[in-house]
């Protein structure tokens, strides 16, 4: 009897190598002027791309 139920379900569902495509956008909080120097789209996009 196989007790590794989670692994079996993942393999049956074909999700062992899943890849997703998503769109995103950033909304800056202009009510926080002290964060104006942190409004760097490239920086936040690279953080979001990390696995």
C-alpha cells in the first residue's frame, strides 16, 4: 500500500512540472512620500520573478 498520497495525486493530475504565465502591475502608494525613492519597476519586477 502506498502511503505517499500527496505525491500520487500530483503525478495523476500531471502537475509534477507545472508552469504558469501571469500578468502583474504595480500600484504605488503616493500617500507615502518617504517611499518615493523605492518606486523602481525593475527592482520590484525582479523580486516578483524570483522562485
